[in-house]
C-alpha cells in the first residue's frame, strides 16, 4: 500500500484544485505584506463609505494630519483623497528600538455613482477624521409610490 498525503480539498472535490490555488495565491500576498528590515511601508488611511437615502458619505481616518495636509478632488466621477503624513523627528541623537507608525504620501481614489450632485459636495475635517458628503441628485432619491385601492 502506498501512502498518499491527505489534502483537505482532495481529489474527490471538483473545486479542490481551485481552492488550493487560492490558498497559494493568498499566502503569496500575505508574504509580500509582511515587512522585513528593508521594506518601506506605505501609508494608506482607512476609509468608510456609507450610502444613505439622500447622500453618500465618505469618512477617512487621518490621525496626526492637519487640514492643510489633505487634498480632496473630484474629476470625471472619481473622488480622490490625497496628502502626506510627515515623520516628526525632533531629536537626531536618539536610538529608535521600534517604529510601527507609518509615514509618507497617500492617494485613495473612488469611482462615484452618476447620481452624485457634484455641485453640492462638501468636506470637513475634525479630530483627524475627514468627512466628505456627496449629495444624491433628486431623481436618484427613492420615491414613495401610493397604492390605490379600487
């Protein structure tokens, strides 16, 4: 009798090969994202996009940045949030044992739906959180239809 390595998605599962390939691709990307001593970590703020009845709202966490460090642009239904988080080095003669904070330029771009009223977009910045309100056009808002009884 020959010994065969057990595979959780074995040869009897028609999708087993595809799932194994996905696991390999995931592990490849995981290994690329793990920093080593020579890796430069880019800074990308976390973003939430909420769809409400009358608007879309984009919020981005930008701790340590000022309003002047952030730029918001709209071009051809593409909303772009960009800026730079600078490394603050007050003392040059210090030894850094651990540095996990990320610095650098960032650029996040989002495709907007065509129902956005570009003339009424507003943005605010408070306590390190950028909020961009994207009002919907009147024709894009849901309408209540009355049901008539005969």
